[in-house]
């Protein structure tokens, strides 16, 4: 007995197209049952909520003649993973001049502003953004935002690179962000 007979029947009994259609239908039904049972998740089941987040960007040793380059309340554009993200609001800026440590003759350590680098500054910039909350962290415009991620901030006359050093949900005045996940590790 051959696998396919001259009329296209499997083992002489089942039409191969009918068999393919039946198998496809069973696979679709099985997929729907697995999704509904919770064994497999869809993207709609992974999202736990959405809201505003704030993340802090550390920019190290930026050389500038304008130390007040970043102003709270202003907007700037960001790029994450080489994908332009759009504009976000600056919530807070902490700027410190570049510092150096010196060992004194008595063995103690002293930290002073670096006289060799008078135009170097370190910045901690807190930005406000909108994100989706998932069990795996925060997702903004399809990009997972995590601590350590490289980020570029861009304004009218600057474009500098930094790294995200802190992320947390922004508490809303109406409800205290009960849908936000615990900090992802």
C-alpha cells in the first residue's frame, strides 16, 4: 500500500487537503484553549497598568561653558537604544563641578573641585515620562527602560550621553499608583 494513491488520498482513505484543514483547525483550537487557560500569555495579559514614571539620568564629566544647561520644567528629546523616543519633561537637576581627590602628606584624603578641569560638570537629571507597567519593569514607546541603560538627551544646542541610574513610578495625586509593580531587579 502506498502513502498517496493516484487520486490524492492518504492510505487510500483520507483526502490530504481535508486532513491538513482538520489538523490546522485542531492547532488553532488548542492555541485558543491554552491562551484562555492562562498557560500562555498574550501582550494584553502582561501589561499590569500604565502611568507616569520618573527616571534619573547620570551624565558624567560634561564639558560646557553653560553649567545651567538643563532647567527644571523644560522639555528635552531623548534617544534610547538608538531609537528617538520623543520629548520628556525635566523634573529636577543636580549639577556638581568635576571633583578630584588628593592624598595629603598626613595620609588623609581630600576632595576638591578639579583645577585641571574647570569646565567639567556631573549632572543628575530626573525626567518624567509615560510608561506601561509590566511584571518585567517599565515600557515606554515599546522600549524597556531599566537601570544601566544608555540614553542620549538632546536640546536645542546640545546632545549628550548618559545612563539611567534610578527608575520609579510618579505617584499621582488622585490615586497612589496601586497598579505599579514592585521595582524590578
